[in-house]
C-alpha cells in the first residue's frame, strides 16, 4: 500500500511538464516576473497618458514698459496776470456835418479815407455868397439902428433943455424926456448887431473845420454837392488817445484786485496793461493803462469791461515807433495782478482736463491728483494745492486708463536722461525665481542642519546604546560563565550518587 501510493505520487508529480527541475524553476520565475512587468507597463502607460494630457504652460506675454516725459513741480512766488482780448477804438469818433446849407465849393486834400488832419484845418468849404450878402444886410441894419439911436439921444437932450426952461421946476416925465423912444432905439441897435453877428457866424460856418487832431475814416460828400445842415460829409476820429475795452470775469477781477466803478486818480497810479498783436508776421506791443471800468455789468456776457488807454497811439505810443494802435485792431491784453507766495508751478502741458495732474512715484507708477488752479498761461500753471514740491509730473499725453501702470520716466528737458527705470516683468520673474531658489536653498540648508543634528543625536544614542549593549553582553557572558561553573560542580556531585544508585539497582 505504501509503495503504491508512492508510485501514484511519483506518476502524478514526476511526469509531464514538471518532470524537468529547470523548467519547473523557469515557470516559477515567469509566474513572478510577468505580473511585475505588467504592473510596470501599466504605470509607464499611465505616466505617458498623464504627460500627454497635461496642459501646456501658459506664459503671459510681457507688456513693454512705455516711456513718458516728466519734470519736477517747484514752489515759488508768482505775480498773477490776466490775459484777455479786446478791440481797439478811438476815444472820439464822430460824423462830420455842416451847420449851414449850400453847395460844396472846395474840399481839403487831407479829407480822404485815411487822411490825417490837425485841429482847425478847413476840410470842407460851402459857397459863402448868400452868407456874405446876409452879413452886408445885417451891417446896414446896424448902421440904421445906430442912426436912429443917435437921433433919439439928441432929441432926448433937446427935450430935457426945453423942460428945464419951461417946466417951472417940476419933475419931467420919462415920456417928456423921450426915454421910451431912446430905449427902443437902443433895442433896435442891439437886435441889428445880433443879426450881424449871426450872419457873420453863418458865414464862418461855411468853412467846415476839424474839431480835433485826427484821421478820416470815411468820406461821404465831395465838391459840387449841395448839402443841408446835419448831412454827413464824412466820419473822422481823434488820434490823441486809443481805447481798448477788455471784458473781465469775476475771477479776472479777483486776480488784479480791481474794484467796481474804478476810475484812476492819475495815469501814474493806474494798473499797467501790455497790449500785443501780430502785424506783418511779427508781434507788436503797446503800453497802456487801465483808466476806468464801466459802471455796470454787461447783462449779456455777465462780465465787466475795463477801459485801457494808450496815449498818442500814432506817435510816441506806437509799437516800435512805427506801428500805431489802429482802430478795429484785435489785441491780446496782459494785465499785471496780485503777487502770491508759496504756490506750486508746473508746465501747462501737465495740467489735464477737470483740473487733474498725473504724477509718477519712485517705482514709475502713474497716479492722478485733483488740484486747485489759481492761474494758467500757455507756458505754466499755478496751483494752490493738490501737489507737493519735488513730485514728478507727467507732461506727455496720457490716457486716464493708463493710470496705475508702470512707466519709464525721462527728463522733459533732456530725454536722454532717465529719471526712473522700473524693472520689467521678466526681471521681476527672474528676481522672484532667484528669491525662490535662495529660499529653497536656505530651507534645504536648514533641513540639512536639522538632519545633521538629528543624526548626531541618533549617533550619540546609538553609541550609548552600543556601550550599554556591550556592557550587558559582558555581564551576560560573565553570568553565563558563572552558571556553567556552578552546573559543572553540580554535575560532579551527582555522579557518585548515580553510581551508588546503579550499584544498589544491580544488587537488587
């Protein structure tokens, strides 16, 4: 039975593919390696698929750093000026008219458009014939009145002598002395003399003379034309003083501190005004004075007009001695105003709409400021508040949407000078990367130091433990040796006893 079972087992396990020991070993190795290879293959394919499905790194495009021009805001003391415009006009301008009727028999060669004349020059002469006759008639009337007066005076004297002889000492009446007749004769003479004077005046008025020094603007009548009293012969204006009416707002009046209804006491104390205009392609200037203001505001423009005067605009007051302040010329006026201290001055280009100013800080970041503007001109702006001296103000064109962006700042006076050069995004990333590397290195160094300390501690503990183990082993060996010696001694004591027992057992 046992042999048969063994034989069956040998046939069952000894035959077929497991009969060869090397093949059996190979099958065991494959059964272990193949699952491992399959697992490794799955892990590899998973990594490949994960790498294939990984999104590409999105790298933002670096924004280029734009450059702007800037300058420094300064604090200073300034004298305010009011810049307005106006139109020059003569102080006196009239229509030249005759005072008597008649035909024009002569016209002065000066009386042409643009002609210059002096006071008293005869510009027109009307036919004086009728007026000469009137003078002769008036003279004859005067002579007749004088003769009547002389006769009445003589008759009055005779009447007084007669009354003295025949009046018996009584008081003579005025009628007796012919005093009423004398008064009538005197009145007749005065009337005749008045008529003569009137005739002479009318005769003199046949010569139309210039009432002032001036110039002819227009000519309406000429020789041979019959004119009536009041007819327009021409239009003339004076050239002694030229005026310019300047419209001032409330803010302008405040800047120059000019009171309402102002009248200068004299020309020396009047506020100065500089008038200018472009003539012949060049800027011409005239010096004037604010002599007065209108008594009321203009209801249409809600402004007050100041009157500036230029003396002798065609002579000493002319620009460069040759360019007069002609009527109708539009001029720019600059009026000196108050003086203000400790104000901020910036270029005019730095002032934005809605009274805003853009600045840049030390990092090149643009900021917006609301300011209070006191005065402006084409070159500079004067600010009362909103900025500090020394701040960099941007003078380049800049959109409101670009506020808070970073810019490279150049000096507006010399663009080759870079005032602020901020770092780019790439440089910032590089700096951040360097900082990360340094931080990682520091962290790694700290961990290394920590691990080193831990290793030293573990080494000390291991060394201590080894010494303890060595001591324990030494003690164990010592104890074992002691136990062995004791056991040997015990065995030696037992052997005689065993021999006695065996001897006793044999005897039995």
